[in-house]
């Protein structure tokens, strides 16, 4: 046997002794147990990650649903505000038209009243002038007896017109 074979032989014997000692002290079981524990820990972490992912998906779906509901509600609020504003504008327009119509009617009534008063005033002035002219004319042409007769006749005419 030469030196390299001898060294290889002793290396082989040392390896067999090392493997026997590791088997005797159950090192492969420890390694297997450690690997199983590590695998179980990784599996647990993967399960936790899967659960968290599902929770995140559920939360995302919930928040998207809430966002859509909020957008819908906001759109409904805006639409309601537009309808309300339109209704208020229509009502204000209608009230303005009614106000203008009332004011126009009142102005027309006041104008009509003023016209009637003016006509009555002109008539009264015309009557006063006519009476004064008639008095002057009659005063120069009529004597006291005729004057009394004319006064009684005019008084009767006025009474019949007033009744």
C-alpha cells in the first residue's frame, strides 16, 4: 500500500466513524426535526400571508364598494342640489312675475283712480265755472222772483240726479 492509498483508507475510516457517531447521537433526527420545524414555520407564514392577502382583498373590495357608494351618494346630493336650485329659481321667477303683476295692477288702479279724480275735478271746476257764469248772467238779466224760481228748479234737478 502506498501513502495515498493509506491516507484514503484512513479518511474513509474517519468518515465511517463520523457517520456512525452522527447516527448514534441521532443527528439526522435533529436535522430532520429542525428542517420539519422550519418547514412548518414557513408553511405557517405562508398560510398567514395567504390569510392576510385574502383579508386585504376583502378590505379592498369593501373600500371600493364604499367608494362607489360615496360617489353615488355624492352624485345624488349634487343632483338633489341642482333640482333644489332649479326649483328655487323657478319659484323666485314665479314670485317675481306675480309681484310685477300685482304692482302693475296696483299701478293701473292708481292711474285709473287718478284719472277718475282728475275727470271729477275737471267736471267740478267746469260746473263751478258754469254756475258762476250762469249766476253772473242771471244776476244781470233776472229779477228776484225769477231767481227764486230758477233756484228751486235747479235744486229739484240736483235732488233728482243725486237720487
